[in-house]
C-alpha cells in the first residue's frame, strides 16, 4: 500500500508532505513576481524559461522572496527561494544557474535559518528545550519579551513601536532586539549551520535533510503532540562582534544572501522561512 493510502486511512483529510529541494536564486529581478496572487504564473514563467533550455523538468512546488518588499522596491532585485520537486533539477540549477526574466541568476543550496529560543534568546534550540534563564528579547532584561514595559514617562500603548528606549540584544549586547538576523551572533549561527556536512557540499546529497515545508502535513485534526525533548543548555553569551568561538568570522556572510536585515516584530518570530528561510 502506498504511503498516501495509509495516511488517508488514518485521517481522510490529511495530506502527505511532498519532498522538495529548496535552492536560492540570487539577484532575481523583482518584476518576475511582485504580486502575491500571481504566484502560479511566476512559477510557470520560471519553469518554462529553464525547461526549454535543458532536458530536465524544472517543476516548482513553491517560491518565496527572502528579502522585504521595501528592499526589492529600492533595488529592483532580491534573493528568491525556489522549492523544486526533484533533486536532479535542484542540483542542475546549482551547477548551471537559472535564467529568470532574461537574467542569469547564480544559485546556491538553501540553508535554513537556525532555530532561536524565545525564552533565553540564544540560537540553536527551541524554548521547549531551554534550560536557560528567561530573557527579554527587546531589552535583555530578566523577564519574558511579552512582559516588557516601557520605563519612561507616559509608557507606550504598543511597546513594539517605542522609540524612546533603545533596544538591547541579549546575545551581542548591541542596540537592536535579540531576534534581528543581522546580529553578528545570528550570522555566526547561520554560518556554522552552513558548515554542517549536509550543506557543506553545496548540493543535495543522500543525507541532505528536508527543507522549506517538506516535513509539514496539513490535517483537519491537530491531535499529534510533539515528543518530549531533552533540555538544551544554552551556549555562553557573546560579548564581541562574533560568537565566543569566532565561528563565521572568516567566512562570507551567508545571511546577507538570505535575509534582509530588518527588525521583525515579536509576534512574527519563526524559524521556518515561509517564507523563510
């Protein structure tokens, strides 16, 4: 019996997650997809432009911009994550690049953003695994981010828009919230992840894990609970421009290729790129 048949027996409303292979096309013309409702048309355009010149079928499952609309409007370009349906197509795109709107765009394997704990604000684990002390992501104080309050006179109704008190990063001690991905500690975490065996080759091999939305399954019911995990001890805090072990200090900055260094609101925190990363 096929996997899809087994899933339907368990829950008729469930879907089997599709195995996809995410890549990043760099310096893609923003005009190829500037209307969210035109996703299917944009994917068809990219598929046709590249399937016509190679014997491979560049079938696309999904696409997502990895920088902000403001950045794309300003520059006219952006990094575009493309989730392909076959490993052969993904590796061919990495080897041969992609043609998009008449532009040859360089392509790299997509390295997902590392997890961030929104309890201690460290990178590399979830809050459910955290054994560290609670820390505010906005001011680095000893309280939850959701409990942050303005200390100045006439406190703001919405602390996320407060411009009277400078933020403070719990990781690098810089003047920005802890979730900003342009933080040197966040960059070091991504650089370290890019050096893992599954991404080091820069191509999809047998051991390369699922990426993008590969492991998600949509269901009418949501009764499955996450398995309990062993608590994760946070790493020491960074005090300088790089992480304590200096990871990424001599590497190109992969985060600048994947994200736009903008501040994300607390309620948009996510370790998946949906982007999305």
